C-alpha cells in the first residue's frame, strides 16, 4: 500500500515496488505517480482475473467480459487475459472440450452443446474438435427413451412429448426419428 499526501491509498504489488524502486518517504513527481497508478491498475486487474479463473473454468471472451463488468478497461481486460493465456491458466480449446463433456453428461445433443459454446464465447474454429467429445447421439437418445418408457408402449401424445423433449435437448430430428424406429415405433412428421 502506498499512502499519498492527499490521504489517498494506492494498492500496489511487490512488482511495482521493485520496478519503481519505492522506499518509505519517497517523493513522486506527477509523471511517476501516473505511471505507478497505471501499473497498479493493471496488476489489480490481473489479480482479479486470476481470482475469477481460480473459481471456475471460463473462456477468454467470458473472462474479458467479467473484467470489464468489474470496471477494468477493455485494454486492461485483454492484457490480463493474454497474461493468463501465456501462463496456461486459460485455454479456450481445453475449456471447449470441458464444456462439451459437461453437455454430454447432462444428456444434451449437439445443437444444445453448440449453443453453450456460442453462449460462453468459445471461438467457432474450436467447436468441431470439441464436439467430437460428445457421446453418440443414437445411444444417448435410446437411453433417454428407455428410462422414460420403462418397457411401455407410448401413445401418440407421450411420443410427441418425448420427441419434443429430445429436440429441446439438442438432438436432430433425423436421430430422434431413427431412435423411435429402433424402438419399433413409427413417428409421424406432423
């Protein structure tokens, strides 16, 4: 902490202390004080960024957005995200794979997983590789239907309800229709 003559307090890290060669009782000219404030601001944003990433995984885009919401400038947020990328604390490729695995564990299909990737700001060029982490759609749909039907033959109303649920989960119409066919059921397209 640096206490200024006007009573203000400036929170700095050891790095600024060393970079600026500060000692008790030092007098700082206006230019040095402004550079110190700028360096301290960047350090504080980096600390906040590290805290955010330490709490849960997130994409670079998500991190920058959260930092700007907390008052950092876009340049400071970008710099902090670059720093965390450089030290390996954030990696959009790893985050995309983690997010898609989570979607698979939730029983969601490819469309829902793509929506999550878009929502979290994962770059589009990483989507295809990440989506390979999803379990086979046919197997997931069969497990869902078996769990809901428990050997019963559904009526048209229940088939529609289950079909709609699968579509909301992000499975393609063709995959859902094929699953009903595997169950020995025909599905009307209306």
